[in-house]
């Protein structure tokens, strides 16, 4: 596609037999487009669904949505059943069937392999990336918890991620962790996982996607729109190259799952509009400027969760402060493909706004990404009718709403 778009995806919960791609108000691809989804996870499909899959891929191409195809015979479970030779033959046939469709992003490998399955899951990712270099194999990994070492077969999450990056073909890793939606008691787990994946990018150069919560269940609270912003902003500030949602459509009664963007009546809910606004607004401000940016440094301001290092001056940056103690920040540095320096600053709470003041070295000029896809010079920013929040020597400042982030460019 000629226009870069930040990857917004989701976890699918339905079969292609339960979907239509006919231009009606129930057309799945139209709803994906309207949600601001750019890389859809397809409904589950398999042998006998070829006509429906092709109709979906054609419809998605018309609407500018790419697709991760969840075809059962492409996954690691099928590989375990038939062996590598037969798997390669089957995958070659799938490529002949679907591989030339412009909307195809790649094939789904599988979800959260245990220690006994990891080698096979990584092998399938590698085979897919080798046989279809124009596509991207999509495998989702387990997150890290204190008790999970035995399950993933590694005492270190860093070693596990390095293995995944190396053995899967080095195109993309993904994971999901929603403990931030437990409240503060889950923050350390959530941010530890983000930190670990951010550090993996710096070690191996393999981008990652973070799957975040959009449907309340179990102990996870339902996200407000500020929570949705917070999930996207923290993911991207920590270096995520894509954000996916769990999940957007509730097909049946599932324990205490509730308030999905599309309900059991197959109708759009108020959350649909909130999620759509977040995705499309982010896309047209920060997302459209993220192409080629790779995280180089991540730090916390005010309060740290998950082992993220506290801010210390580096490079051109002398100081970063939040105006309020209960509104900590994340601050990161990205290297651009143009060789330039870019900074992300995130209000790391979904509960209140804050003013961010920054000091840079003398003669450093900064611009901030604006809605509409352009950059605007950054001045200091005070309250014209109340307290002046700027501090002596401050280079620039900005107000951030709950959970929001800003992307800043250091002008050459």
C-alpha cells in the first residue's frame, strides 16, 4: 500500500461460516474498516471455505484492510499431525490458492505454545517466512508471569524471546497481557512484559505487537475510552510496532465476557464508536508518522512499573517532568530511518491529565506530530488565565490527556 498505516488488529472469535462479506450492515470487512482496523485476523476457516475466503480477501482489498488468514492447515497443530514434508506440500497449495491476493498479510501460526510445542511453532513460522517472503507469519506468544517459567521452558523471559526471534524467522513476535486492567496490582506484570519486548527489539531488531484488552472478563475490568488510549499509548511508547485487541465480537455467552464492540445480537455497541475513535484518531496523528521508527531507549518519569529504568539525562534531553505526582510518564527515544531522533512521551495513567515540561540542550529545535499527518514546532506552553506551568530554562511543554502520548521530532 502506498500510504503507511499503523497496524491495528484484533483477536477473532468466529468461524467464516458465521460471517458475510456482501456490503450489508453486517459485512465483517466494513465493520473492520469502520473500527480503524488495518490488519484483520480472519475468522477461522479451512478446507471447503475457499470461496468465502476469496470473497473476504477481495472485499478487504477494496476497503484497504489486510488479513492474517486463520486457515487451520497453516498452523503448528497441523504440522505436528502430518510432519514437515506434508506440511510444506499443504502450505505450498495454500500459497497457490491465496498467496497472490493483495489483502493477505500472512497466515496464523498459532497461539501461546507451551514448552513442548515451542520448537514446532517456531519451525512453522520459519517455514512460512521462508516459503512466502512477501508475507509475515503471525505467532502469538505467552507473556511472562512469575510462575510461568516451567510452562514456557525457560527461566528467563529474555532468553525465551531471543529464541523466538531467532528460530521463528525474525519478522514479527506478538504476545498478550491484560493485567493493567486489574488495577495497580497488575501494573508491574503489564509493564515488565512491555519492557522485555522493548529490550528484545534492541537486541534482535524483531518488531513486536502487543495484544491489549477491549472486552472485560474474569477479573479484568471493562476499559473506558481513556483506558483504550492508555493501552495504545503505553504499547507504542514502549516500542510496539502494532496493537491488537482481545476481542471485538462476542458470538455467544462466554463466562462473564461483556461489553464487546459487537455484541451477541451481532450489533455495534457504544464501545464500537469509542474504539473506532481511538484507532482512527491515533492513526491520523501519531500512527502515520511511525514508519521506520525503532525504539532505542525507554525510561519512566515520576514512578516506574515493571523494572523500567528511571529517567536520567541522555543525548539532547536534559529533563522531563510531569506536573502531578499521580500522573507518571513514560519517555522513549526512537531512531528514524532518516537517522534522526524521535521521542515519545506518554501520560502513564488513564485517570487524569498532566502537564509535561521538557528541557533539551541549547539550540535543539523540536516539532510534534499533529492530527492530519504534519509536524508543528513546539514552544513552551503555559495557562493564559491561571497558573503558569513553565519552568525556567524549559525548552517546550504540552498538556496530555489521560493515557495519551505525543510523538516529537528533533529537527536537524
